[in-house]
């Protein structure tokens, strides 16, 4: 039990009394569940690859330490610090993405990773939350200062980032980034002319991707016509939901993880369904929904334009990635390799999502009004607000 005095003036005390502790607790719960569920899903995958049975579990636990540090440190940032960090991460990350395209190893037809001393990182994962914060700042500046071409700069930055994603290629992340950026664009109060024009541009981009990128064509065709190609992973995932029923077959008793190549990452939700049942899946969905609803609720109550837009974009990233992963597992969306936040195995993904939620926690902290003393940081009770 953390016991911090309301009169404590330290940085940690200020953070503790202003951060959304319920959202923080939900995120830490998801991190803990991620380790347990990785332990259930990953051993067969490791054995097929000739690795130690708990190879992925031990690596996920190693990644969890920096993820928690990133989550807590980023949640303590001020709005100004968040913008500065976002600028640095975006510039460095875009540079690393260029390096990835030029010299990165090709895995499953895509060049998305860089190897540093035996550790693989996916730069685009870290650029996503930084890009959202940076473009939110540009949008907010454009609404407050006519001399700042914030909207134009935001479009340019979006074009650069998305172009690098397409060159990898990574169409799923492109859709994710576009949706979050479009949400902020809409909330910034821009004209319907711009919204309609950019929507048509996105539609044309999707059609072009369908005809120009073979694996996009294949996945969309298989989604609308399963007989047109191999749908093995999706079929097995659906079978897992049928096998699990309401209560599941029990921990370790599932069979789909023995044959699914990505049982520990993209299709871990199917493993959860088979071993722990539909009720466990509903409970997991409820935790994710709590984080998203809590984040958007804080966003709606925010008066600062930058914090409102950035929070909406960050929570949008988190929520949409969750929906895409679950939708693919349930065959409601075309197959796409995208992790389930905090649950799936993946170092870059885990740290990146921790950074995303940490920034959202930082930007939704209840900061004291200018006239309040530092001794009165703690939120007032309802009675105090009524009678005060």
C-alpha cells in the first residue's frame, strides 16, 4: 500500500495525486496477465523452433522491466516535456526507419526490424505514439496561432511517416496511424472540405495498395472468399473459440497452440479462448474497454487543446490495435500481423505500448489550478467541491 502524504511536495507525490490511478492499475494488470498468458501459449512455439521451452516467457519478462520503467517515467512528464521527447523520438525513429528499409533483414517479405547486438527493434513502433503527440501539438498550434502552419506541417509529417511504412511494407500499421491521425484531424475542428479530401485520398491509397501489393491482395481476397487461398491460421483460431466454450479446456490443455505458428503473438487471443473460455475473453475485453473508456472520458473533460487531441490519438492507437487483433482472431477483419497490447509476445511492441499509455497518463493528469497551493494537489471530494 503506497502511503504518500497530501502535503508532500516531491515529484513522485505530485504524480501520485494527479495521475489516473485506476487506469494505471488496469494497465499493470494487463502486463501481469501478459506474462501468465505468454507462459500458456508460447512453450509449444519455442519447442518447434528448437528453443528452450520458456524462451519467450523469459524474454518477455526481461522486456517487462524496461516497459514498466518507460510507463512510469513517461507518465510523470509534463506536457512540455512530452512534446520535446516526442520530437526527439520522431526524428530519431524516422531515421532508423530509413535505415531499416536500406539495410534491415527481410522477414516474411517485409523489412521492419533492425538488429543491435542480437536484439531486434522495430523503429516504427516507437514512432507511432511520438508522431501522435507531435501532430497533436501542430494541430493545437494551428487553432491558436494563425502564423503557424501547423496543419500543413502535420500533413507533411504524416506523409513522411506513412510513406516509410508503405515502403517496408506495413499496411496494418499504416491503417492504424491513419485512423488515429484522422481522429485528431477531425477533433481539431478542421473543415469538412479537408476531411472529405483526406478521406478520398485514404480510400484511393487503400485501392492502390490492394492492386499494387500482392500480400494485401491475397489477404483481402481470402477474407471475402476463403476458398481463394490458404486460411489455415484463421480457421484454426475460430476452431479454438469453438473448442473452448464458456469455461475453456483448462490451462495447458489447448491444442491450437501446438500448430499455430504465431500462437504466442498475433493469435494469443485464440489460445486464451480455448484454454480459459469465452468468459475469460470477455473479462479481458472488459479490462481493455475500461482503459479506453477511461482515457476518452478524461479526454472529453480536458480543456487544453493539445492535451485533448494527443490523448484522443494515443487512446485511439491503443484501442484500435486491440480491436484489430481481436477482429483478426475472430475472422471479422482481414488477416494482419498485429499484437494484442501487453498480452502478445514482442519486445518493441511491449515497450512502445507502455510508452503510448504512459504519455496518455501524463497528459490526463489532474493538474492543480494556478491559484492553488502545492499543498492542495489532492483532488477534492464531491462534498468539498459542493460546499467549497
